[in-house]
């Protein structure tokens, strides 16, 4: 029994603070992903009214959801730079989690479209405090020999939370109203918003009690923390971190093409919503299963081979989605697209962490997280605009982006990892 348990926890043998941070991000991820399902239902429920700016419900929903991503991505370089200048990560994470918990609670009182826009926008800014500071903290608690594995563990837990929320959010809403102790009754929406508030609060407590800034974090107030486009010190045309950001944007755009063309996908494959849900989930399942082992492997064999290989695999796995005529084959394509993304994401963060100087983690790694966020926003917009020219066109577009990403990484990014450190002891600091 002990040997079985050791094999189970071995992949997560990281610094206790990283494991606690990963667990905290899983908790807030559950609540935050709840809202992806709950907000559209809330808007169309008849509870929300007021000025709609002349827009239909579908456009209002899209505006509310996209505002979060736009503000989140836009503010990440700002908050990342501030955390570098102050040499602190934990306070930024706590500010973001507190803002997330408070705004989740305020949804209970929101009854107009304008209030929903304001709340969702504030949530985007709140999460912008969390993401760059979190990845910077993971980067600084790791070493060059175990950075990929640490990034993989962090992303695995975060994705578990993100995937779990939508799976149960609809049921929480539909099973309401609920009677609480004391005879108080709440509807399904208030229950969902309350759960999101509780998960963000749990995350806040976990970070407060179990996470601390590393002793080696150095404020970099006097340094130039801008991200150059041109390679200032190496032989290449483009700066390697900027190049990794472009590749992350191309990857995120390609993987997000699928989300907004559900009617077209279902009609083409003659399938229902259940199959579409499985196909959507296949990508996340591959990510959850492979982030940590790929992160460990890139610590041993280098970052660049995985990033290049992932971008190359992204080309056919994106393109084929425009041509398959079977629900099963679409599921397989999405699964392997998830494999490709797993090969890119954790190794890219690890490589950017290798390249970042002391006290620069927030600024440098925010380039990748910002680019990924913009890509997730650009993908649905691209597929919505391009699908009118033919079902295959969005996926051809995504595969072309993957080609450019693979070429950029192959020609503009050099390997930095030279040695391999042993796997750390579970719970060590």
C-alpha cells in the first residue's frame, strides 16, 4: 500500500508552498469557471434587465465574458512589473483572491446588464493580480533543474479546477431552489455564486497560511523591465521571451477556435451537445494528464524539443478538425491537440523562467500568460468570423498560425538547460 501511495504522490513531489499554491489555484479555478456556465444562464433567466445598449442577449453575454479576458490579459504586465519592483508575490495574489471572492458575492445583488459588466470587469483585473504573481512565485521557488516539473504540477491542479467547475455548474443552477438551515431559501443562481465565493475564500486562506515568498526574491526597481522585441544579446532577430509569447498566442488562438462554433460542429457531425461536451473536455483531459510528466521530462531533456515538437503536432491536430466527419475522430483530434498544447505550455513557462533574471519573473512570465489570454479571446472571434466562409476555414487558419509558431521557436529560441537536478523530496523547502 505504501509503495502505491508513493507512486501516486511522486509526480507532485515539489516544494510545499508550490503544492499549496497549486491547490489554491485549483479552488479558485472551480469557482471562476463556474461563471462561464452560470453567467449566460443568468443573463437569459429574466432576472437581469435594464439598458442593453441595443444589443441582443447573445452579444451581451459575449461582451460580459470577453471583457474579463481582455482586462485580465491587459493588466497582467502591469501587475507583474509592480510585483517585480516591490519584490513581493504573495500580497498580489491575496489582493487578487480577495477581489475575486468579493465580486463573486456581489453577483447575488446584480440585476442589470451594466452591473454584470462592471463586476466581470473587476474580476478580470483581480485575476490579473493573481496569474503573473503566481507563476513568478512558482518560478522563484524552483531551480533550473526542476522548473518544468513545478510548472507542470501548478498547471495540472489549475486545470483540474477549471475543468471541474463547468461540469457541475449547470446542475447547481437547475437543482435550485435550496432550503438552508433556519428556513432560508435561495435560488440556483445564488447558490452558484455562493459556491464561487466560498472557493475563492478557501484559496485565500490556503495562500495566507501555507504560502510565503521565497527568501531569494529580489526587488528589481532599478532595472529596465520592459520586454524587448529584438534580441539584444543573442544572435537571433527576435527576443526569445517575446518569441515564446508569440508562440503561446498562436497556440491559444488555435485551441480556442472550437469553442464558439458548437452549432456548426454538431450539424456537420450530426451529433448532440453531449458529444460536443466530450470533445471539448478531451483537450482538458490531455492537459491534466500530461502537464506534470512533460514538465518533469523537459527538466531532463531540455525545454526546446518539447516546445517545437508541440507546435509541430499542433499543425495536423488543428487542421484535421476541419475535415473529420465522425464524432469519435473529432474527440481523438481534440485529445491529441491537448497533447500538443501540454508539450508547449509548461516547457515554455519553464524556459521563460530560465531566461528571466533575478527579480524579473513577474514581468517576463507575464508576457506568456498575457499572450495566452489574448489568444483564448482571439480564437472564438476568429472562428466566428471565418466559419461563414466554410467550416474548414477556421481550422486552416489555426494550423497556419501553428506553422508560424513552430518556425519562430525553432529559429529564434535557444536551449538554456545544461544540467538536470534530482527530483526534490516531497514537502521539502
